C-alpha cells in the first residue's frame, strides 16, 4: 500500500455558522412561499405527464406532448397544398360539471398562457386548416396573325393589339380559380402578295451566309452573269466575314436580316425575338453601313411578335414562292429542275449560300440563271421586285 498525507485546513467556525443559517432560511422560503418548485401531474391525450408547476397550455404544445397534428394549408377546393402548414393543434381541458344528479362533460379550450393545474385532464384537437391567400392578376392575351392573300411577300396591314384577362390565382398552389376576359385581342393582319405579276422577273435569295468559299463562289457566278440577288444574312456570320459582306454590298446586291443566330422565332420568348431581330439588324448596319429593308424569319417561322419587331425597323417580311430544298443537298440537276418548273413571273427563289456544304447550290446557280434568261426572265433584288 502506498502512503499519502492529508493537509488539515483550519476550521472557520464563524463562516460555517453564517452559511448554514442562510441555507436554512432559503430552504424555509422555498418550502413555504414557493410551492411552484414542485411538479404537477396532468394527462395529455391519455398519457400521463409530470410538468413543473406553473406550466401553461403553450408549454404542452412546445413539448410536443399532444397527439393531434397541426392543420394543413389548403386551396379553396380543399386540396392540401402543404401538410402541417395550417393552425397548430389546440388544447382543451376536460372537466365535469354537476347538473342535477348527473355530471356533464365540459371541455374548455385553453389559451397558450393558461396555467395548468394538478390533475388536469387535457385533450388535443387537430389544428384548423388554413386557406391559401389568393391574388388577382392580369395576363395579356397574345395577338394572333391573320393572313390575307397569297404570295411570297408580306405587308403588315394592321398591327393588332393584345387582349387582357383577369385571373384569381392561389399564391401557394399557383392554381387559376377564376379567369375572365376583360378585353378580346385583335389579330395582326398580314397581307401576302406577289409583286407585280406582269413583269417577267425573278428574285434569287440566298440565306444563312455569309459563308467562307460558298458565298464568294456564288458572287462570282452572279457577277459573271451580271445578275443581282438578295442575301439574308445571319448577324453572327456578318461579324466573322466583314469582307464578304462588303463585297455583297459593293456588287449591288440587297442585304437582308435573317436574325442574329438563326433562331426559330415562333418558339422563342418575346425577349429573344426582340434580341434576334435587333442584333441581326445592328450587325448588318455596323459592318455594311446599310439599313436592311427586308427580314426573313428562319424556317419561315412567323408570329405576331415577329411582325411587331420587324415593323419597329420598318422592314418588310419576305418568304419565298419557289423552294428547291437545296439545303437537303439534292443532285445539282434535281435542284435546277425544281427551280425551273416552279418559277413564274414575280417568283422569289429560296437558296442557301451558308449553313453547311453548299457545293451543289453553287453549281446550280449558273445553269438556273442562264436557262431563265433564255426564257426571257430578268433578275431583280427584292427592292427592285417590290417597286
Ligand atoms: Zn435560314
């Protein structure tokens, strides 16, 4: 066994006496005047619970002693949007009240700050459902396009105006509960037409360029034949090949806007339509210094929104009346045949100098031009066709 020493501390008699007196006094105070230091027994939904005396109904809720749940967040049709997002469960005190010889059961709902008593029989009640707030909102009804006439060129006869509908929408569910048309939209009216059908003229149009190699090759053929055409260019390409753009301009061809990135506008958002038309215009104006008067929507995808944006720049829309599907790269002879069989006075022919391998298109242009010349046609740009 090892040994150890204990150091003796001198007793402080006065101090001990003082402390024990204070301790006794405190104990007396607790015992006599603060009985709340004890506990009470209650039952909540049949379960016994020991709570500090002075506990409130709210304490029971925060201790999660209740068997009932909170209500739900619901819409006006009663469909649940979020479970448990309604009112919290409520607590009731079950008591007996003498009524003659019998005793009736009395339940009293308790506020959160109601103090509980020894022996309380408590029950919880499911919280009430809460209905979501609903907000009115006004929604624009888009403008439809109404076409009149036939032909490759389009003139905007009436811009149309959007309608207005008023809806009541659930703030949480997003459901539309009421929907009323306040104002019907009026359609945009677009007149399609053939320009001056008497003159034996043809407008060749080339889309999706400028494209390195192909565009210059086509320009060479047109120059050799003394023919002018229209080029619907993509803004992004315009910035990449400014020298080709300058040559198109200098050789007397018409420059058209075919959007910034060749986006199918019928499926695009209004913001995207605006950007595509605006940036396509900006590219040609800044690189070539000319303001395009013609617009061709990629894929021919028109909408009232496109018509509206195009009108802002005072452009006109040009579609086509002859489409040999050259972008599918059919044999050169097929391409030539398709154009020659479909050309009529005032025809607008759709061809492509950009967007892929256009070797066959390049090879077809010369024979098409020469054969049509033989048949008495002259070639014009869209500007000239229109006059
Ligand atoms: Zn195109």
